């Protein structure tokens, strides 16, 4: 996980206190997380949501949309700065909640451009990570 200092430890609500209402039809609320906060946001989020059941969906311009895992326990989300100054974000989840083959799924997003945290009606929450290539990774869960 990313390094943090005690001054960085905050509640997720500190990152999401400015969630905005977007559209009267969808009742969708969201907030963009600034790149300087990605490391501490994902570190705190991972600590607070370890084991939470998530669905991880990837959408690429070439292939379209598909799920990497459905309702699998979250292990963590990590933002890293590489020596080349490129940033990567890695999403790690168990392959299944209670399958015969325990293991984990790891997916890396290279050069992310935007991270958005949001919610919809019914307490469905999501994080969307958009990459420079047009790839979009969405992590969904129910509160």
C-alpha cells in the first residue's frame, strides 16, 4: 500500500464531502478525487473496505465492456508513482468469495487521468478510473 503519514489519515467522508448532484433523472452523486489525493484516498479506502464484495468492470475502446470479477472480496486499491513519473493504479480482489480455487485478481491501470467516487439511489457506490488510453475501470459495491 502507499506510504502515508498520520496527517493523511482521514475518513473517506473527508474526500467525499463535496459530492455533487448530477442530473435530476439519475439521482447520481459524484466527486472527482484530485491526483494528489489518489494515494491517500485509495490507502484509506482499502483499509476501510477490506473484504467488501465488489464487481470490477473494464471497458476499453477496442473490446467493449466485461467484468473481471463479480461480488468478490476486495483486497485493495493501490496508486503508485513509477520512477518514470508515470502513475499506475492497481485493483486487487479475490477471484471468488468462497470458491474451490482461492486466488486473487490483479488489474493495473496505466497512466490514469481521472478518479471519480460516486453513488446512485439504493446505496450503490462506485469508483471509476479513466486511463489515458480511453480505458475505464469501474469498481461497484453496495453500502
